[in-house]
């Protein structure tokens, strides 16, 4: 039972660390999304100023190296964030399984104790 309790404590620490990492990764994702959108808007404005036809702006903008790099950075940050969320969900599931196992073992220990005390009580009555 101690092994399960220790594992429960370890998983709880992992969950805490995962949540802190999720906050960091979420902030990073938001910043990269911001940088990407600001650059897209700036580039659209620049292309309009240069007289690029509106129908071509959408094609040209996503071919721009800087915009493409910012979009890639944003997409990578999103993948890392989503992977972090999945890791947290996995740890939460593992915690529920460990807790369930602990509950079963404690329930069994309680049942065993009740049986012992009933037998002990009967033996004491028989001797009186």
C-alpha cells in the first residue's frame, strides 16, 4: 500500500509541474499567435500600399518568408501546448487509477479488520 501512496504522491508532483509548464507554454503560444497576426496585418497593409491587387494579397502574404516563419513558430507552439494538455490528462487518469486501487485495498483492509474483530468478540463471549 505504501508503494501506491508513494506513486500517488509522485504523480501529483508531476501533475503540478505539468500545469506550471502548461501555463508557460500557453503564454508562449499566445505571444507567437500575436506576433504572427501582427506581422500578417502589417504585411497586408504594405502590399496594399504597394498597389498589389486585393485578390493576390492572400496568396502573396503566406509566401512571405517572415510570415511563414512566424506561422511555423505559432504552429509548433500550439503542438507543444496540446501535447502538454494530453500529458496532464494522462497523469490525471493515472492518478484516478491509483486512487481506485488504494480505495480497493483500504476497503479490503477494513473488511479484514471487521472479520477479525467479529471473531475476536465471539471468542471472548464463549470464554465468559
